[in-house]
C-alpha cells in the first residue's frame, strides 16, 4: 500500500505542467532606429549589441532613444591622501517606442564596479578599460532583457 501511494504521488507531482521560461520565449523585436547621447564609446557598444540581438524578420518594430552616462568617483584614499581605488558607474536611460502599437516605455539600468590604482598609470588605465568593457557587456545584457520582458508583457 505504501509503495502504491508513493508511486501515485511521484506520478502526480512529476507532471505538474511547470515550464521554465527562457529568453527565447520572450518577444523578438526589430530595431528601426537607435539614437544615442552621452559617452560615445559605450553608446556605440550598446547600440551594436542591441541591434545584433534584434531579429530581422520580427513584426515588433521599435525605436530606441538612449542616454548613457559614465561617472568615475574616488572610492578610497590612503593615509598620504593618495587615491587607491575608483568606482565606475555606467547608467543608461532608454525610451523605447513600439512603432506598430503606438506604445512607449522607459528603461533605466545601471551597473558599477571598483578598480585599483596601480603604481604605473598605464596599468591603472588598462584596469579602467577592462572594467568599462565588462560593465558595458553587463549593461547591454540588462537592457536587452528589459526590452524583451517589456515587449512580452505588453
């Protein structure tokens, strides 16, 4: 009797109909136009990644107006009042317009990270470039996921 109840319980619970939602299940989009302001290098990378992620054959046409800001702040100083760490924050405010449905929505995403100041300036500059590249990739992923989820919700 115990084995029968256990077997029945396993059969009922294993077929509950739960389905994992992936990024592919969200709506695709096609970018008609992207306007960017702010930091040109970061804007170019974000623009390129959003366009590359769009579907050429999608019926959801969107227009993107993106404002990108990069702020660099001092995080730590030592006893001699020398800077030892910086914090870089990237933020993007985007206004997305669905052309076919005359709907608008806003997306604001931001990422930040710290990097150390090295003895040589070129090493510090390389640390900054690596952090900016990594933050740009993270920010583009967040923006793409937000666009897809907003389009899926509408």
